[in-house]
């Protein structure tokens, strides 16, 4: 094979220095660079790979690593970074079936789920890393996991589990995903309830009365044991040490969120043994499959980063309440790490240089398509697999596809033209290049970081799943940093406490940094030293890749989009405005068009007549923003109950939710409006979003009181000159804008508000003092001031 040929040493050493961004070192998390590879033929045990490696940045101090037996197949190439586990004698490492591990690209952390899913089809695992999908079953699993984890502190009582599940399903957290999957809350809740009796029964069997239950007796063989008669034991779960424990392990090139970390008493005739072990929850079919068991085996490896090797873990199927022990023996760990290395190789080498004279960068081939048409038929990545084969791999000479699968690929992609396949290939390459460019800017080891930090003050739960932490420098003042408010950070501890939590910077000053994190770190020792790393590009290329994949689907909607986006079909327009505009709307449209010039009115008309899309273009200053704002106004509604403005009410809800997620207490936020009907609408929206402790009241009710944050909704937005009297009263305005202790937000339509003398004077004063700047063409503005003057515009 080409990659086995040893390169010219001088040329390679120069390339290795450029390649090696990693700090090479020896020790627990050692990093070696592979300089050369020699194949040594052995008669008795087959061939060996002899790797010349170095942990020296100068590449001069070399050692030898010998890969024997099945480790020979590891796809390592010169220039690669590796981590070695095992013993080194006289500068020589021996990695064979009985001792030692080699981890390829150890800083490429793969999840246990990804590695275990590669057992039957590595191609599917690679594609799943690129095209992350959601499904009904995945959502059910997520909700059940959360219900189980919350049930830990409630003894898994059936009635309490129902309450927790109901609150989770009807809360705002999963509404977006339910909408995307076209699922109703009642459907989800009905399916969730089927699991709850089994969860309660499991708790009865393994927590509350284990000594009385015979059916919790199981066969558990730990690697350190040798006697068959000792395998039968009773399992008692005595404590829950952690939920969703996040562990990053460069030592094994793995990462994962362990569902539950439990303290377990193992009762045998010979005595009782206590262990801390991973408990993996499964919501699908009870299969005790090799994939499920492998995931637990990998979690036993991850556990070694934090504690003594647990040697085993448990699989719990929530649908039945049955629990299976899984031993993490040497052979299983070895085979899974070899799989992890192959997977890492394909992910790392997602691009290659063209064999042509131009040596252009191009996409590389994926792992081979498996020769199993039945398995392909039910694969969640079948569409992306066949699409990549047609668009990318069939243009290569060295890619072989099983003959039985070729007609299936042709059939599944026959709806795509050559231009569509080329479009997919090009944009997949562009997104891969973008992802590779950003990989050095995220995670640990970024330039924007602060180390030697300790936690101070108490951790506050800002909202569900959000914890406010305060950090300060252990010795001396805060160093200069590029971390800014709103930046995403990864918080790690010393040594093996990598990737403890992730979140956002809330505040940075000369002494402290406050962060909103997804885990409460107060359980760690008070003297734990932390490091805050800036993590960029957290969203990655997942969404663009999903959209690219959906664009290539065999559906009428995707076909229409391909015609417009790829084949440049001209957009279609309706001939007459009367066919799309009802007679009763003509007067409203005429009022909207007032104040627009002729080209702006023509653009408005084209938008109304459009079947597909309309592009509004023009030189700076020609009024594009004015036109767009006029297209989607937010008018008030005069009803029997009074005057209201639904768009403003929704913006108030959005802002309130934003502040709560940012760490503000709901009780510190006040919402004010002069119109009672508007307050009723806002209150109803709050209730539907489970926000009940925010005070929503009239201006008069806030007389003599204050809040940290006040949001004022002025409501009025009309063109008929009907002003009303409430906003004419300067005393009400004075009360409204002086209730905020820290931040005031005023929400309203600028042209309409300027027809009220008190508000016109206020806006003119702020403008003359250069506290704000805005265009009267904008329909809505948000004025934030007191501690900071900022203008945010919403094109509604």
C-alpha cells in the first residue's frame, strides 16, 4: 500500500514539524509522532510493523514501537500522532494481543456510541458523525432519560415519575424538536407512560429490597476473578453518584456522557464488594446486543479517567426493567479500540490530494459499502450512503462496490441529475474544508483560555440545567484574555478532569469570570484548579450538511428547491394581484405602501405576486430595509377586550425567556404595559411556556416599586390616526421608565410612538444625547439603557 512506503527522511521531518501542532511528551497522556514504518516478516506470528517514534519536538530522540498480531492492521502512517498504553523497556514498546494499546489521533475524541455503532458497518458510523439526525424514538429516549435521572431524587415512585414526565414533555425544552418531527405532546406522553411501571419495578428490585428479591441475582464475572462458583451474586444499587457525567479521555481517544454513575454493592457468598460503575439506559428493544454491550465496555475505559477501573458496567432496558451486567475484559477493550482507530483514520482523512497533476484537494472515499442489501434497506444513513457513492466515489478508480448493491444505489439516486450530484460533491467538500479549518479553534488547547482558576462563591441554579459559577485567579490578578461575554467555554479541572462542563461567559472583570454552565461543579473539592477554554464553532457544519442531504431527497419539495437553487430555474410570479389579495385587505395594503417610493412599491408588488422567491437588491441607501420592514408590519389589534399587539407580546416572551436562560431570576423581571388586554395576552403566553413567576402588570400597579429588569410594551401601531389617551400621560411614562434598577427595555413602533408628545420628547432626547441611533423607517426598535446603551432592530 502507498501509505506504507517510508518517505524521504529529510523531507518528511520538515513535514512532520508542520503537521505536529500537538505538544509531544512522555507520561500518562504521552504523545508520540511516527517518523518511519518498517514491515518485518515473521514466520511464526505473521508480519510486524516497526514504528520509529519520537516524543521530542526536535524529532531526534527516537524509540521503537512494535505492533504484533492483529495490531499490525492499525492504519497508521508516517506523521501520525499516537498515544501508547503499556510498558516500555529500553526504549521499545510492544503492542500485541496480550498487552498494550495504541491510540491513533488520540486528540480526536469519538463517542462510545459512534464506536459501538461501527461494529456492523463502519460506513454508517462515519456518516452518522457527519449527518446527525433526529427521530421519534430518539426523542422518546431523551425524555425517558431525563425522567429517570430526575426520578433518582424521588425514589422512582410511579406517581412522581408521571409528574416528572408530564413536566418534561409539556415544558419548552423539546417543543422545537416535537414541531420538527410533527409530534404532539399527548402522543409522546402516552408512549412515555408505558415505561414508567418498569422503572418503578427496577427500583424495587435493585434499590429498595434487594435482599428479598431473588430475581436480581445475576452472573457477573469481573476480570480479576478466577472462580466460576463465585459468579452468582446479588446486585444492590446503593447510591447515584452522578447523572450525565461528561468524560473526555485523550488517553483512549474517547468521550461520552455516562447516563448514570452508580455505587453498587455486589453480594456474594464470599463477601460484599463495593464498586462505582456505569449504568447505561436503553429505551429501544431489549436485545442485549453487541452494540449495546460494547458501549458499556467503552464506558468502563472512560471511568478510569476519574476512578479505579470498574471492570464492568450495567445495561438497563427501561421498557422491561431488566438489567444486564457487562464485563470489560481485555479482549473486548482491545477489539473496540482497534475499531476506534479505524474509524478515527477515516474521519481524519476525509480529504485527500488528487492523483492528477494539479494535486487539488478532493473528498476521500468512505469505508466500503457492506455486502448486505437487507441491512442497507433499513439503515438510517442509506440515503446519504448511496448519495455519497454516486456523487463522490463513483468518480474514483479504486472504489469497489458490491455488485448486489450497485442496482440499489442506481435506483435510489436516479432522480438526481449530474448537476445535482456535482453540487452535492462541491458543497460537501466546502463544508469539510470549513470544518477542518475551525477544528483548531475549538475545544481544549485554544489560545483564548485562562488557567489556574479556582471557584468562589456559591453555585446558583439560574434555570433548569443552567448553573452560575464564579471563578477567580488562584494567585495574582486576572491575566489579559480574549474571552468576552457570550463566548462559549469548556471548563476543565486538573489532570484527568477534562471537559467537565460547557457553557457561556456571563461576565468578565478584573478579578472574576462568571459562567453559566450545564453542570453543577460544586461537588468537586474546593481547591480544584480549573481551566477555561474558548470553544468556537460549536454548531459546526451539522445543520448545513443536513440541509444539503435534504435537498437531494426524492420528494416534490426537494425537487422544486433543486430546480431553483441548482438548475437556476427562474422564479414564477402570479399575473394579477387580485388573485392573491382579498378585497378587504386592499385598504390595509394601501396604508402600508404610503411613504414608499415607486421602486419600493414595485418590489412590494413583486413579493406579493411571487410563487417561489423574490430577491430585493439595490445600492446602499435605496431603501431595502424600509421595503422589508413594510412587508411584515406588526399592527395592533382592536378587539372587544381592548387594544393588543400579538407580535409585541411574542417579542416580550422571547426577551423574558432569553434573560432567564442567561441567568436572571424570573422574580427580578417585570413586564409593564398601559393596556390590560395586552397584559392578558402576555400572561397567557407566559403560562403556555411555563414561565409563571414573572410579574406582568399595568404601569399604575408598579407605582413605588422596582425590578432589576423592566420590559415595557407600548402596543400602539396603526396608520389611521387613532391614538388613544393612555400614552399621552407623561406621568405614566415617567413611572414606566423609572421602575428598572439595572436594565430597561422599551418595545414599540417608532413612527406610531412619535405621535405621542411625551414619547416623542423621550426619543428625541435620547437621540440628541447620542444614547441611541435609529431609522424612522424601522418598524420596531428596542432601546436598552441604564448600564449600557445599545440599539437592537427587529425587522418584523
